[in-house]
C-alpha cells in the first residue's frame, strides 16, 4: 500500500500518490515562489533517499504544485549569511562553503540515484537551482507558459549544483549552453524544446495529466528493468561506448535471472498485460 507517512513530516515539499505506484513530489513554498531555503535542501534529499528504499514507488513526478512558478531558485534571504558571512579565516570559510555546496549537490544527485524514473513538470518560471533540479531528472516536460534562466551569473556565482555539468549532456549544443550560462538570459519553453532541454511542451492545463500519464505507463513496467535502464543510461552518459557495452552485458548476465523476464514473455505470448511484483 502506498503511504506518504513513511517519509516523515515535511514543510517545503508535499507528497501524494495520484496514481498507483506514482509518487508526486510538489515544491511547497508557494508564498515564497517555491524558492529553495535551507530546509528544502535537507527535505528534498531525504525524500529521494527514501524513494530508493520504498518498493511502493515505481515512478516519480516533480512539480511546482500550487505555486505561481515552478521555482524562483535559491532563497537568497536564507543563504545570505552562508554566501557572504562574517570576516573569518579564508581557508576555514572555503572549507565551510565546500561542505555546504557538497550537501546541496547531493540533494539533486539523489534524483539520479533513487532507482526510479523521475519526470519533472515545469510551469511558470524555473530559475537558477530549478535548472539544477530538472537536469538531474530523467524526463522533462514544460507548460507553454514556462521560462528558464541560469541566473547564477547575475548574483555573482558560478552555478555549482549541477547545471554546468548535466545540461551540456542533456542538450548537446555547447554554444547555446554557454550563451545561457554567460548571459543568464531568460528563454521560453519553445526554445527549451528546440534544443532538447525539455521533450514536450503542453498547455498549462494539461501539464500534470501529461506527466502523470507517462509516469503511470512507466510504473506498469518491470521495476527491475526500470531501475536497470536508468542505471545503465547514467553509466553510459559518463563512460565510453565500449565501457557502456561491456557494463550492460555484465549487468544483464545477472539481471536477466529475474522472474520479471518470464512474466513479460508470457504476457506477450498470451497477449495480456503483464503484472510485476514490487522490488
């Protein structure tokens, strides 16, 4: 049975199961434009580390919930002290800052490591850290009112939570990527679609239904295979073709021993829908 209680009390995100085995994670600071305060980074990581262990979850959708925008990015009011701070020994300040950044990076890397397909559905503005979040997801959809900006350059920062590492591999257009990172200019959903940052743009009223339909379809597949596909895609992204081919061969030499293979073959031969057990 799907139950959000296992994730504990949360203030900056809201969880629900809108479809069987599909977890909806909504950014939930609407009065603050879903900006990401210190508590958000802790809770978000907690959720996705728990997803990895929750066998009731087979797919995840991330949305901006009831907020006017998906996210305004980093909550600068909450982080001003961490970014500027009082005068102190430069080395100690650097060590403290690095610890903070590593923890924030881990919050979004947890999306990649959760073992489930994660779909992000973006509406309104998606600023700064919002792009860090979405580029860690597997599938990216946008409403036709969505706009995006790698805003860190305008607040005196080099984006450091994943955009500069993941987005070039997502879009495959180095010139466009560099233009956005250097200028911080806002670009619309149509441009994001043109360059492959998102794979689908739909009317705002259809966004959640579209994302949930894809998640529901994925949730009907073998959870062993879904986990494997995600793991192999991430591995192949970061390694050579030769390494990726060798690794998937080793992976399947073990993972084809699953009962899910027999279930899928029998269902195909019998022209019926396969039903797979939980992980």
